[in-house]
C-alpha cells in the first residue's frame, strides 16, 4: 500500500530502495523556508543498519503489510529462541539477536506476537505489561527525604528499574514493556 511521506510513523515497515526498513523514529519538520518534510530514522530488517531519510509529503513509499501470529516462547537453546505457534503448534527457532533488547523481558511460556512477511519473521511484540519479582532493592530510611523519590531495584531477570520507596524485596511488580518502567505493585 502506497502512503505519503508525511504519513510514516514509528513501528511501520516500509520498502525503500529495494530493502525493508523498520521505522524507529519520525518527526515532522516545518522549516521557515521551503516545504515541510518528515525526518525518519529507519533500521534495515536484514542487516540492522540504520538510516536517516527525509520524506516530503509529495513523495510516496510502499508500506509493507505484515501478518501478526501468536506464539508462545518456550525456551532458549544455546543461541536460539524456541517459539510455538498457538494455532498450528509448529515450533520455530530464531536467533537470540532477533529479540534484541526485548530478550531480557522474555520468560518461558510468555505469549508474544511475531510479525511475519512472506513467511519470514520480522519482529516481535511483547504484551504491553509483564510482572516480575523484585530480587533486591534498598531499604528506605524513614524521614530520608522530604519528597517521595524512587529507588533502584533489580528484578528476577536482572533488569534494573526505578520503583517507589514502598516496594520491598520479594514483591511482584508490573512493568511497562515499551519503556521498561514501573507501573504498579501486584496485590
């Protein structure tokens, strides 16, 4: 599907110069002189190279439609991640690098969505929120500060997040998977 250059948004996959690109950032720019354009940062899906491009509203690019399939993360075997399709029960192996920085958030039996294009996996979407147990955090000294401030905590998966002072070691918390930030405590 052809779209205008000013309609390109983060998360889209576009075909540009005979390659598939994942849009990571986009910013509309309206300079004082000349026409408006969309400044787009893209990552090549095959080789992970990055590119910055300017697209004017008059330019068109091909937006690639991907199929989203539900998978369950089973386990990691050396450098491979094993997923099972929840409809056909077929298993696929993907390189560890496929998950990128989302790997630390993956736990066995998590349901994820894998984006496919022509039967080839392109990307992985985690649920919006996941829960983890706080492995270690600092104790709060009463009267330490006048204003409430967050403190560092290490989760069971090794991820470091900032949590409110009332969170203690051993408690289960929910984090936002998009920015890896604390959302709330599990009651």
